[in-house]
């Protein structure tokens, strides 16, 4: 019994000497920031087109979404993918996530302004530009989205879903849409909820019966409670408009006898059907021909280059420790 107690005390003492995991850090410690770089591409000539993809898929945006903001624009928008020549990055590491010790991007700190998260960083701050160059040279691949930004890492329950849009635009939609969620516990965690859609022009053909693709939530929701909010409250009335009625019960040539019996006219029915088709084409100029979804969860380490494969998609992502300008200022003042 005495030996068992001594062994138990030794184990407890050893556990107390171990470093605390990241989720057990105290609240007075600085929030850990990371620079995220992600490159999404598609396969132009994929053997996956012969596969049968399920149509009973759920496409939705979570309530807690976050847009990436372009510092050169007032509105959040997806970054453009260019065909510039870049050099490759070969830096990898297998260390678990720790609080960052050094900043990986040089910039002039502003002691009077706190750095904002989820702001797109310039291209010279990217680390995997060589991968984009290689993809642009491969005719079987096409880049859809490539961006880098800095953000604080939070637990999964507090982590926002970052809206991703890329590729060609078709009306209000893009080829690539959905969200990614980055969170941290002992390690970094990535959850992708992306879908790649193929569109074609609507010329009145039959629908392919894919689920409706949702629109991402607006960054700022504008609620309208009355016609005055729409700018319609002060519209002047046209006093010169005269309602001329006749014996046939029409007003200015418009038939008001809605309940009356009417004789079927094949020509009118054909015109009505054509009008309905034209209205449908105008309301929905593009039809969804094909959708594939990439819904995966991946545990990651900082400074490692990760690749997520899919028959029609590919994701290259790297996350590096990052110190925002306001934390640099605090560290400089303390030293």
C-alpha cells in the first residue's frame, strides 16, 4: 500500500510539471493570432464526371458568419486570382500549436490603432504562391480562391464561419461558395463546408433538380418596416390619370371582370405559356447543372502545409503564428 501511494504521488507530481494545453491558458494571456493562407482549385478534366453524386445534400450558411474584408474597399468581397509568377515555399514543421513568439510578417506597428482581424493581407505576405503558379501552368486545373489574412483563434463554440466565394460568377452566385471554420483546442482544427456548382444558361430546358443554392447572409441586414423606408412615402400622385370605364366592364382597356366566364383561346394559352417561360428565364438566367460538396474536418499543426484532396476539388492551406501590431507594441513597451 505504501508503495502504491508513493507511485501515485510521483505520477501526480509529473503531471503537474507538464505544460498546460492551449485550451487551459488563463484569461490574462494574450489572444493567439494566426495568419491563414488558403488556395482552392478545381479539376477541369476530371474522371469524377462519370460518378453519380448525391442530390440529397444540405446547403446552408450557419448564423455566425464572417466576411473577409479588402482594405482597399469598403465592402467585403472575395479576392481575385491572378496568373502572376510566384516562388514556392518549402517551410514545414511538426510542432503542436503554441502561443506565437515572433511575427512572420514585417509591418510598421501603429500604437494608437488595434489591428483588425479578417482583413486581406497583400500578396507579398503569401507563403504558398508557388502552388498557384504551378496550378496556373496545369491546363487540367484552375484556381478558384487564394487569399491570406490574420485572425485570432477561438474555441469551436466561438469560432465564426468564414464566407468563401470564388471562380466565375453567375448572377448572384459563384462557382465556389460556402464557409470554412478555423478553431483551436490542443491543435488547430479546420472544418470545410464548401460546394462547387456548375451552371449553364437557362434557355427553357428542363431543370436538373438540384437543391436550391442559398445566398450568403448580408454583412448588415436592413429591415424595412414601412413604405417610407423604401423611399415611397413622398411619391407624387398623377392627378391627370383618368379611369375611363365602358359597358364591357374594362378600365382603360384592362378587363376588371375577374369572376366572369371566359372562353378558352388556344392562341392566348400559348402566349401565356411563352410569357411564363420568358419570365422564368429572366428570373433564373442560369440553371444549376451539377453540385459537389466538400465537407471535411481536419486537425492541423501550425507551420505545416496541408492538402485536402477531392475528385473535383483541392485545398492547400497553411496556418502560421502571427503577432498583430497592437501586441507588438505591448511587447515592445514591456521590454
